[in-house]
C-alpha cells in the first residue's frame, strides 16, 4: 500500500502511464495468505513491480508510448509478464518509455518525457533525462516508487537508463527471455531484462522472467540457471578484459577515472585484468542504426489503422488515405525517422550497400567478441560516454543522441549478456555506470562481476 500511495504521489516524474493498484494488492494478498497457511513463498511473492509499457498486459492498456496504440487493450499477456505473475509478483502500473523503445532519453514518448529524480549538486536545477528507452523504469526505481521493473534492451535501453539513475539492470543473452507479447522494435536485437536496485534483485527477477517459450521462434530451449544461488563476488581465477577500442576520442576524464576505479575493484575481488582488442567496435553504431531501423520499418508496418488502436479516417477517404492519415497522426517524429531510414536501407537499389553490408559488419563484431573470449571471461567498460544530460539538451540532434549508445550496441549486435551497475558519482553528483559484458549464456559471470563492483 505504501508503494501504491507513492506512485500516485509522484506524478511529477511522469514515470507511470497507467496505475494498476488492484493487481499489486492481489499479489500482496496472495502472499499474505500463503504466509498465513505456512506455505513456501514464491520467489517474488507480493513484490510490486513496474512493467515497461512495451509488454502486453491482459486487460490493461498497452501503448508503447505511442498515439498509434491509444485505446489498445491487449486480450493476452506477454510471456515475460505472465512468468512474473507466476513467480508471485504484482503490477503497480505500466511505465513510460521512448516511443516504441526508440530513444536514449525518454523524450520520444507521446505522453511526455519522464524526469529523473536526480539533480546536479551545482545548484543547476535543470531536470535530467532518466535515460532511455526504459526511462520510466529507471526513474521509478531510482525514486523508490517500485523495487524492480521490467525493461527491454535493443541497443542499450536497460543499461544506459540504469547508469543514468544509479541502479542496476541486465540484458540477458538474446533468446533467454521470450519476446512473445512484447511489442517488437528490432526483433533480432530485442531482449527483455530486469532493472532493480542491486545485482541480487536483478538475478531474482531474471530467473522469473527467463525461460523457453515455444511461442517465440528465437527462444532458447535451455533450463534457467539458479543465478541468485550462484552469486559470488569472489573473482579469483577470473580474467577481465579491457577492450582498448572503447577508449573513444574525447572520452570525459570522469568516465576514464570511473573505468580505472572499476578495474581496481575487480582486481581487489581477485580478478586478473587483461587488455583485449575488439577491432570492429567503431563500426557497431553505424551498423546498428541501419539494422535496427530496417527491422523496425518492417515490424511497424502492422500499424495500419485497422488492427490496433488509432484510426484516422478522413471524410470520403479510401484505404490508402486511412493508412497514411493514421500513421501520420499516430507515429512520433523519431519513429517516422526510423521508418524512413529503414525502408530506404531495405529498398531494392540500396539493400546490398546498406543492409547486407551492416549484416556483415555485425558478424565481424560478433567474431571480435569470440576472439576476446580466448583471453578473458568478461569485459569491463563504461556503460555510457556521459552522465545523465539535461532534458532537451540533445533532443534536436539525433546523431548526438545516437552517439550515447556507443558502448552498449556492440554487445547487442552480438546477442551477448551485458549489465550496468552503479560505479559512483561524477563531480556534479550524478551517477555513472560500469558495464560488464559476458559470453553467450554466461549471465552468471556477468552478475558476479557486477556484485564485486556494487
Ligand atoms: N537508444 C537506442 C535506440 O534508440 C537503443 C534503444 C533500445 O535499446 N530500445 O535505438
């Protein structure tokens, strides 16, 4: 009940799009009843969580923060949310995000930006971006409105908002969490994952969310490891790689210092530090910003004014006019930009020059990681090249915004597990995140390195 009251009181952050107190209370009541009956409690018994509004929730409006889905109430539950309810959790509400998860600041939401609860300690009171696209999730957890939330990560959307708000979040190996019932952005990259206050809570959440699902053709048919039971901050015998190509030009000294501090912490935990090379790193961002929009343009073709949400039917209009009017009114600018880029790079004359080329680059990036694993067990890098920026600071410059994803997209292209954990504060008192990238299926080593840092 305390959480429910806080959510309603914290409207200024704009983190919640819909509140669902009854759902959370029902889970709490079920947990109380189980406790009273002396039953073994489920792993998330009664825990009130926030759901990024990209997960379809049965009977609860789901918008992907886009006008085009206004009025859409799914008659089904996403596998990830269903798994969480099975584990005993309840839903406090649906969390704001960048429209269709496209963005790094939560400013592309059709329902207004989310505000980070953090402020600079310099007297500058400018509201800060909570990161994106899972900015409702990061803001809500950082403000203690919920103990944990779901996120999705296509090119960094769990890790970068976690870094901006001083919380933890893990994107598991591609295929660990079912994509069924999660609104698609770029299907070969999209992965759900948890965001929470610490590594242990992330491990508990991920165990509940993950698992094989026959309804998602890319779901991994593997048992879910007992990540929480396997947690250990002792890294003796582990080798941590430092990829030299991540020392990008103009990296702020504070980010350099954070990285060095992270290295020291992992050494203290017993790890051996080795330098590694990921030579194709600088091509990851351009490849991502071809592949992700290409897939998005295909996935978003389904919003036609017939099947979901909004329909704009001008007087005397035909079918084509309805498509055009609905899509013009329903999609935001960033979504339209991605659809235009995506259809362009997939068009007959340009497909080989852009999409095929980007797909080849993607393979080279995955091979870089494969070669690095000969030398190390996990990689340590900063999560983002800066602390949280002010709202509005980058919103008129898409390229500046895309550059914020420089450290998160390579592991997304390679489908690898990657986590952000808080690494301390910068000179203005803002949180900075450290990223740990692991081998495919080795979330345990990622979580353990995260535990050693936090
Ligand atoms: N910021 C990246 C983008 O805009 C990543 C988004 C995401 O991971 N959903 O595409």
